[in-house]
C-alpha cells in the first residue's frame, strides 16, 4: 500500500508545483536608469525583474526564462505617481450633476470609472481619495475588471451643519430636525453631516464600516461650499478629538479640510495628522505641525486655473491663490512634511491639469524634491493608515525589491527637466501598475 501512496503523493506535489510555476508572470525591464523614489543618485543601466505584481530583483545583466522583456533603452525608470488629494467621484463629474439633488449616481459612477482610467494613463498609479463614494470603483479596479489607479478611500467626508459638507438648501431644508431625511449626498455616501460628540462618533464608526482607509472631516470653510466663508472654524475641540479617538481605535488617522490658521492649529492639537489645503497657516502653526509630525497637503493653484461659475466660489478661490506662493516657501523652509495633491473638481476637461500642477511644484521645490514628494514621500503619508491601508504586500512609491511593481518608463530625465512629467501622453512610454502593463510604446 505504501508503495502506491508514495508515488501518488509525489505526483500530486509535482502537479501543484508545476501549476505554481506556470502561473508566475515575469517581466524583465532591461537597461533602465532608475530613480528609486528616494535617492538623488540614479542607478544607471540597471535591470528590474517583476514577478507577478511585485519587484523581485534589481541588478545588472539579469536573466529570467519565460519573461516578457522590455528594453528601456537607457530611459528613466521611476515609481508610479501618487496623488494625495484626488476625488475619484468628483473630478470628472460636472457640478450640474454632482452638486444638485437631482443628479444620477449611475452617471457619476460611469464618469468616475472613465476618469480613473485616464488618471492611470497620466502615470498616477495611486490616489488618496479625501471624500466621496469610490468603494465599488475601487473594488472593480483592484479585481482587475477595470483599469484604474489604486484608491485609499476616506469615504463620505464629514462636517457640521453649515459646514463644508452641508449641501442642504438653505430655504427648503433649513432648519433641520433630528428626524429629517438624509440629504442626497448623505444617502449616496458622498458626505455626512454630524453635530455633537455622540453623533460624530457614530458617523465615524459608520464610515469605517464602509472600509475607509482614513477619516476626512472639515474644520474650516471651503471654496466650493456656499454657506461657510473661508474665515470660519468648524467643529469644537471635543468633536474633533472624538473623531480622532474613533479613528485611532481602528488604527488609522484623521485628515481635515481647513484653511484658517485657527482651524489648522485646533485640528493639529486635537490629533489630526494631515491638513488638506491649509493655505492661511502661520509660521508658528507650521512649526507646530512639524513638531507633531503632521502633514500639509496644499494644492499648487494659480488664479488662471479658476473655473468657478459661482461668484461666491470665485471670490474665495482668489483669496486662496493669493496665499499659495508664500505657503509653499514657508513650509519648505520650516521643514514641514509636504504632500503633493491636486484636488481637481467638477470638470473632466480640467482633470488633465493634474500633470500641470505636478510640474508647477518646481516653482518652490527642486526637481528631486518634487519627484520624491510624488513617490516615496506621499507613500509615507499613506502608511499612516496602518492596517487600514488596503495594499499590504509591499511598499508603494519606491523601486526596491519587494515593492509593488508600479512603474513608469519616461523618455527624458525629469531630474533635469521636470516638464517631461507634464506630457504623459508622449513622454510616458511604459505605464505599469501592479505588474500589469497598461501602456507600452517602446
């Protein structure tokens, strides 16, 4: 009997071993000049072996049987780009659909899927989504059913009544009582209104239940919202601390939309770790952020970018753009953690400015600093999500062994000329995400 069982077991083992080897997908990139996401010094003429979705080996003269070989021809190889403030469901949907209570969420989803693909083709392989309902889109992308970028979702962003997420009509839906219906945005998991410590705790728990990687609140006024001026502060210290505590219970962190110095300081003192926008931060508040290890995520917006039809929003936008230049300079000098994010909203034709804003960062930072910011620095910010980070197999934003194979081969050296990043259609020759090649024009 033993003489029969042994060969059978060996045959089974060999079968499954052969299946395992057969399912390995190998891609070998030859002769690339590598920016690894961290070092100023390029690794010249090197090879990168990708096994399935991870970087297996980096070295010279690598050989791999049965691998798809890509000759980089001495071109620039870098990690995929990361946008730390990209609304998957807002960027490609016009205000006439998204901001009204009559919009069709099916249309929002279709536009968003198309936008996720286009964003990937600009070389952005990962985004942190700071508000909206991209959960089903993320699911389809992660399963490989549809091409698009990775998403670290915040889920519906949360504000107080009359805050940045309150889109109730001031004439027909105000005042609200505790038994009133949820707004259109709330029903569709795009935003949430919560007032008082018990309610913000409950809403935070609900958002985490959706699968949020981090929690987004608003502690100050915004450009797109109609009822909260830029100078206001929103949420009490106790309310903010309650949200932070609930996020910590889930081993993740809180980000906040806020522009005023007072709102930023209150948020950081309460434990918020990422300030979105933060345009009016004082030097003393920036120093506090540095001390706490908090991140600043502004946007490189200039006045000529303005596309707001609302006079109220247009006036607010002008105030913001006036503050951008000095903010970046001061943040860099003080040494705050600065993230790259774009926050393109409500206009598919403007979404491609994502690449323009990246190049514009060269106004305040060296080419190397910009490249590091949009790769390994942003990846370090995303790691604050801890176990709620949905991509745990390896690091993002780096070209090291064991990292995710999110890679770009670029015709030109952005370390020398940053503007090559502004022309992804022509300059990005290979776009790989998770080991899958989405573009190869070499």
